[in-house]
């Protein structure tokens, strides 16, 4: 039996799409990704139209608050960026500790080449050239992954049509909106994920495969987006394997259908404030007060700056082992990892041992370890997705990484310029 030929239709983040392609290639059987049709982000509205929209909305009190909040956040972001620059100076850290230029299009192109998929980048997926590209692939199945609404003349080209990964429960949550928004506003305890056939009606096609992701008390829209993204990719892989083997049949949607549309930014901001007031935020437990840590930092600052720059010049940075126990919340872990990526090279314990053996470490480096195997713990896998969770594993006794500099980490991770 010949393999199932699949074409991906996408306009989502190119780095995430590249990771999905690699995941499908490694985890599916009898599947050939023959091509990727990628639509570039649309150009912003002309200045005249944007000014007219602002003038029209200024009469809305919600929009007035939205404009003020945007200004405050813009100022805060500049302060935070300045803080990151100071920390890079103190830690002698390069602007990109991972030493990788994050060119998403180049990464997408490399992945496509490595798996034998033809990549076509376009400004309009419905153009004659784009639809001609899809026809020429002679694909059996189309997979819609993060696009605008597609026309039938595109999604019906593959032999079996196309499927979409919908990150909400169907038919109760058809339509768009940030992942988890409507579920949180409705007080739901889980988010649904469905792989369904693409039909002309919005998100109304029969369902092939589905799953749910529990909503934890400390979850935010950001953490739910990460969890549902990873879970959705798992559901897609499971669907492709079953579909290729002929084990799967679509089932009609059952239940009361509701359709949600994208909210205007100022209305969305009001909803987000409502959620923030209603839900419990996660905070870390401090072993020392921020005041103590700051005083200690100021006292040791000249020594620390000199020491770290000498380490960078001499390529003698130690590798700090940072261990996360089972009890750490997903939100806190995500906050830590997002911050650490800006200032440290993050490696696995195996990679740390290789670096220690050969020396020449010119970048502040952290080796992450965990109580659980990331491959077997969904929350860990979701948190580590951008770092390639497969690199990491549970802690073991021994190791070569150092334990000094932990008070500097404590200062960073317990609230100073987090974000």
C-alpha cells in the first residue's frame, strides 16, 4: 500500500509549523508530507483607515481605557527591555545565548527540505498560482493548520478533501477567539480539541478525532495556549496514523452549536481584565526577600560583573544545574523558562556533561533537570516544546554541573524584571 500524501495549508507561526512538520515526520507511519502551502501575514491596514477607525472608536469608554493601557504597557515594555540589557551586562550574556538566529522562514525551509516536502510561500492562498501548486502535488489529504477561512476551491483539491485542527470543543465553541477564552468565561473545566472535515459551513464538518485538556485553577490564556498547542499536535498525529491505516471514520457533530467571532481589541481587553480579577494567579515562594536579594546584589555587583566578564573572555563559565520538582506549577515553570531563555543557554544534563568535558564555555549556561521524564509528563512536554522536550530527562544522581551562582538565579526568578 502506498503512503498517504499530505499537504499542509498554514499561515501560523513558521517556527511552530516547522516543529509540527518534524513531529509528524518522526511520529507517523505510511505518511508522506508532499508539500506545504504557507501564506504570509497580511499587510497592515493603510494609515488613513487606521486613523478613521481610531477616531470612530474614541467615543467608546472601553476603547479609551484600551488606548491608555496600550500606552502604559508600551512604557513598561521599554523599561523591561532596558532591564534585560542591564542583566546581560551583569551576566556577560550575549544577546542570543542559544547562539541561533531565529529565522522562522529559514527553519521552515530547512525542515521541508530535510523531509522532502515542497514549500510554496504566497501572499494569497487562493491565488491561481497557489491553487495550482496544491493541484500539482496530487495530495490525498489536506491539513489546515492556522489559516484564515479557506474557500472550497482550495480545501477540496486533495483527493479526500481537508481536515482542520480546531482548538475548542465542537459544536459548542465554533469560530475564533484566543485559546481558552470562551471556556474560562463560561467556567468550563476543560478545553476540547477536534480534528474535523473542512466544510463550507464554519467548523461544522464531521469529527474524526478529539481530545480534552483539563483547565487548572492557575491556568491563564498563555498557559492554555501552550498546552492546547502541544495536545493538538498529538491529536493530529494520532488522526493521521489512524486515517492512513483506514481505521477511522468521521462522526457528525452532536450537541447545541454556538459560533463565536473575533472580538475587537478593546472589548477583548475588558474580558481579559475580568478573567484576571476572577482567577488565581501563581506566585513563587521566596526563600529570601527581594530587598535582601537586591542589597546583596548591589554589594557584590562590582565583583560579579568583573567575574562574569572574565569568565566570558576566558571561556570558563560554570554550568548551573537547575532542578524543578514535581510540585512546580505549569504557569511558574513557563514564566521561568521564558525568562531564562533570554539570558542563559539552556541545555540538558547529557549536553552539560559534553560541554564540561571539552570546556570552552563562553555563555552563561543552565542544565535543566526534572523529577519526571518530560516525554511522560504532558505539562513538562508542553512547557519545554520550544526547547525540544525530547532533549531533557529526569534527574539522576551525580553529574558534573556546578551549584554556585544560585543566589543570582534566585534574584532573577523571584520577580526582578520577569517577563
